[in-house]
C-alpha cells in the first residue's frame, strides 16, 4: 500500500500496519479515519508509532475517551431500539448527548433522529394496546407523538445550520414528512385531551407545536397554513390559554391565525391589544385598538379603550374627530355619541356636549354615563354663567341673570338625580354634584341629605 494512503479497513489489507505511515500526513489522515470509525484502540496504537506528530496525536489521544463515550451512547441506543427496550431512557440519553457542547453536526442530527425513533416505537406499542382493546397509558401515548415532532424539529433545525466546514447540508425533508404526517392528527388530539383535563400549559405546548410544525419547511408543499381547517381552532385555544397564563408572547404569536377561527375573532383581537398594553408597547397597542375597532365595531371594547387613550394623552381633538367618524359610520350607537360628548366636555364645549348626550339618551334612556356627562356639562354652564352674572340687586339684569343661573342648575339636577336612581351605590359620583346643585337651588332638606352622605363617604 502506498505511503500516506488509506485502504479499506480490514485485516487482509493490512490497514492495522502503521509502520509505513508514521511519517508524512498519511498518519493524520489514518488517525482521523479511525476516529470516524470509533476505533479508539488503534488510535492509541497509531500514536505510539508517530513521535514526530507527538503534540497533535497526544491531543487526539486525550479526546479518545470523549468520542468513545459518544459512540457508546449511539451504539447502545441502536441496540435498545432493535430490542425495543428502555426506550424512554434511551431517548433522554440521546437528547442529552446531542446537546453536549462541541458535539459534531452530523452526530447531533443522528442523536435526535434516533430519539425520534424511540418515541415512535413507544407510540406504536401503545397503539397496539389500543387496537387490542387493552389498557393503555393515554399520557404516554400522546407524549410519544409530541416527542417525535420535537426531536425531528430539532434534527431539521440542526441540519439547516452550517456544519463544521461552514456547509449547510439539509437532510431530505420528505423523509421527515413521511414520518410525521400520519401523527399530525394525534398531536392535535393530544392538545385537546390535555385541554379537557384542564392541564392547560401542557395543552398549550401541544397546540403551539402543532401550529409551529404546520409552518415548518418539512410541510412546505402541503401548505397546511392555508389548507388545514383545524389550525385556526388550535390557534384560538393556544391564545385563550396564553391569555389565562399571562403568556403575552404566546398571544401575539398566534393571534393572527386564531382570528381565522371566525366566531371568537373579536375576543382574540381584544387579547392581542391587551398583550401590547401589558407590555407597555403603546404604539402597537393603539394600532391594535384601531384595527379592532375597524374590523369589529360591534365590540365596544376597542372604542372605549381608544377614548381612554385620547383622554389620558390629552388628545381630545383627535378623539373628537374619531368619534365623529364613528357616528358617520353608525349613528345609532349610544356609545359613540357619549364618546363625542366626553371629548366636547373636556374641550369646554359644554352646550355641544349636552346636545351629544341628548342624542345618546334618545337611543338609550338609561345610559348612566350620558346622564352624568350631561349633568356635569350643565353644572359647568351654571358655574360659568354665575361667575359672569350681575350681582347688583339694583340692576335690572341681576334678576334676569339669577333666573338663568337657577335654570341651569335645574338643568343639571334632573340628569344627576337620574344617575343616583340608576346607580344608587355610586354615591362618590353623584353626591358632590347634587350637594352643589341643591345648595344653589335652596333645597335645604336634599342639601342636608347630601351633606350626610358625603360625610359617610369620607369616613
């Protein structure tokens, strides 16, 4: 055999005879080939024949136990898979091996693939029990399906990254597709099963994986994102659980798909907006509210929260324009007229606010907020006019001005008393305005009653 070459590794070829390759680069090539075949005994033997390569070979010699351990894990795993024994333990050991720092690219992929094979065999064993109508472990059945998907997802992810040579060598996704496709339905059923058992976080993990894999390049040609009718339902349940668990990233991740479910789309959009509000992302929160109002105007949450935003940020003019646009689109919604009245009130346009309240109350006579706003706007007019009224009793204008002020307080009294009637427990809202109204109307008995209520509230 020529010096520095590598022949087939068999005794007849004399591949174990190192005397002719101790010099030159052939010894290194032979050493790496032995590493690849996990023949560590001959690795050590070769090191003794190559003194001029001592430093490099010594390093390799020290690494032999590491590679030996890795090879033993794979060899044991294959034996266990062949004998269908210790499958859960074997899968755990393979995943732990794959996650070791410095693990070779191809070996990582192989570990995950073998772990997936273990989980597939577990699932097949439980399937046999189901078929034979024997007792079976439901949790084990569904978890094995989940694990097959998780391990194949990891294997595919590793293959999509550059290997040690900087080359991306993606495994054939069709092979993965053939393995996973028959299991997709049971992955979704697993999520539903855990959801009914109120194991919500586990159910979320199943739904999240089901959606994630539908978007995977493994199923690129299947186009499940648009063709799978179950996907929106899985996304809706994932968002619902995420909202309950305050997993706002999960809400944001799956909201778009969940809205395709249809029936619960307005609620999903509300959760979506709340997620940004909780995270303090004001720009995206407002954008979600505006989109929600445009898409689902019948759900008043979006309009109300936008009014709160315009009020908090003192953007009353913008809020007023928004309300007027809403009224143009649907002038029979009391909330829109009330929103307009509130913005006008904050802009000190009290008479216009009263008119807007009247329009709202015409549509809903028991609208407490509209009654309250009308009462406050009327009270404002009374106070402002009283400050400008003539106080000279000898002046003929004094009597006229006092009558106007009294009429304005009367105008404020009726809606504020209605607020008290409709919301009797909310005394902190109506007691102080009525106290002032009764004082100026010289209604002594009612005034004293408000005084007692305010004292009780302060206590």
